[in-house]
C-alpha cells in the first residue's frame, strides 16, 4: 500500500492539469483602494485564505495618483 501523497504533490498535480487545459485555476480579484484600506483588504485575504493552504499572494500592485494602490490578490479556489 502506497503512503498518502503530501498536499504539495496534490496541488502541483492540480496546477499542472489546469495549465494543460488552459486555465490557471486561481481566483483573482483586483482592487483600487487608498493605501491603508489596501493593507486592510490584503490582511483580510490572508486571514480568510491562509497562504499555506490557498497559496494566497499579492500577484501585482502599483501606486496611482493620490496614494491609491491598485493590486490583484490571487488564491486557489479551495484548500484540498
């Protein structure tokens, strides 16, 4: 009987299958918020979707006029 595969192997398999089908498999949301509100929103994501389980990350960000931050959060749709 083979030992169970670690979660990372399962996630890697899921990502590879998604890449082959042309879908990334990630959930993305883009925000434009003032700097302090942007920090709060990013913290909410990391609290609701822990990085270790959902691979949550700030995918990209930039500073706009008036100290407004535009950023995209990315995570897996579920923690398997």
